[in-house]
C-alpha cells in the first residue's frame, strides 16, 4: 500500500522542481521560480539557498528586464558546480570531456586507440585510465564529478544499462558501468548509451540549429548510427535499441557485415567503404585529396550518398522528419557529401516537392557523442540534485 510522502521525499521533489525551473529559464528571480513552480516564496528561498551552498545555483545580480518595479536577483546554474564526465569508447579512439551545469565543455581529450577486435578487458582498462585522468583534471579544477556518461557503438538496453552487442568492437553482454566502477572506484552514477543517440542529444542542446526540434542525426564513422529527435526529445525505441541505421539492408548481394548480415549500409557507405573506394589509407589522406579535387576521392564520397540516401529516405518517409544532420566523419565530408545526399533525398522522399529536406552539417563533428555523454550525466544532476547534496558528492 502506498505510503504518505515524507519530509525528505517532498524536499527532494521540490529541490528538483526549483533547479529545473532555473535550468529552463536562466535569469529567473526567486519570485519568478515561485510563480513558475507553484511553491511558496519562503520555500523557494530556502531551497535556492541550499542549492547555492552546494554550488548548483549562483546569483548574478539584478534581473535584466525592462519596465518599472523592483528587479529581483537573477538566478542561473553555476558553472562551478558538479560537472558531467563524458566518455566515448569508439572503434579507433577513446575520448573524454568535462561539461559544467550550463552545458559548456571545460576540458576534453582524445586518445587514438585500435579497439577493434581487442580483448574487452584491455579496451575497458584504456577507458578506465582515461576516466582517471579526467577525474584528476576535475580535482585540479576544484570541481566535483556528479555523474559519468559513456557512449558506445552498440545496442544498450535501457532498462539495465547493459551493452548487449557492439559488432564493430566484437562485444556482447558487457556491464560497462560495473566494469568502470571496478577499475576506477567511481562513486558517481554511470550511464551508458548508444553513441549516435548521445550525439543527437548533444546536437539538440548545443548544435545551434535555430530551434530545430525534429531531425535525424547521422553519425558516420566506422559504423553508422542515427539519433532520432522528435519534438525536442530523443527517441531511442522501447528498449533503447533504436537508431541502428548502419544495419539497414541496402543490397542483398552486398559484402558481409560484422553483424553477420549482408549488404548493410555501413559496409557500403561507412568510413572504411569510402576509404577503400578512394584508395586512401586514412581519413586525413582522403580529406587532403578531396581538397585537391582528386576525382577518385570525390567519386568515392558521392558514391556513398546513394546508399545513404536510400536508407535515410526510408526513415524520413516513415517519420516525416524535416531534416538530416550529418555528424562524425560525415560532418568532415560535408562539402562533398551534402549536395549529392540532398539530391538523393529529394528524389526519394515523397514530401520533398512541398517541404524540401534540410541536410545540415553538425558543428560538433566527432565531439558530439562524448559531449552528449557528459550532457546526459549533467541532466541526472539537474533532475535529482538533492541526491547529490545529501550523498556528499558535492563540495
């Protein structure tokens, strides 16, 4: 039988309510928070003081508003508060970053690493080392880490956080949070998500696309993932397994994929496929040739637009999403990929004659997934600040 909410439960709820209002509308005063949340001014004042003491909120002087009357003190999230630590375990690198409560990246690093077909334990040890380095950096800066987000190139079960399968890493049923905690001694919450979904989250929050709230973010590197954003919310499926664009079947006679099927999109339009067609040993070489106008390199990129457009048109026709944002490697290839992809989509998406499909370049590029992982960790702090205060995680 449900029990009445105790004092701590009520305070926890109200604390999150107040911090959420400030996060959504920076420059609110205490009176503004009270009006928005329905809490009394006295309750809001007490909670704001508590949040400020924990470095979650800061006061910035008089509000910036026109008109007569006394101006209240402006409130905002504190950049000196707990940070989110983002980690990306990719096929060919491990990246980390620290993001403050306002969404600003305060520190980041990337370490090239050949993770494909390596023992899981070895790759996780590399990731744990990167996490420890980030924790040391946060210590030098005098800020706490309030949560850790991890981006991985595979299927992450939403209900358990287990990485069920990552074909390009050769991983299956890996408890990434438990493994990182064991190797680092982390006490903060560890969230794990698909790299494409987390990249889309970063794009939504920091991509600067003039309020775009419905789009498909395509993360093209060794694999190809899609993060789907509908009405300003990330949609990752009922179990968290959505967005696996790279495994769309685009050719029944295509090459064998790491997932075991034939003709998957990533085998025809992924980074490796483009490099092979161009005869380039790495992405840097390809970009150099593209900038020099090398015909073989340009043709290799344009050839990728056909299967990519075929797969994306199915998504756009099904969901009626108005825009595609190209991230990861595709963001770097945008000057040569964007127009042929737009042409392909225009000929395949039924609504294109009345509503042209936007094909945009991600300004975040390859940093999107790790930034999204850190952003997800920040969201857990904002959603439940009292937990961090009472647990003593915050300074």
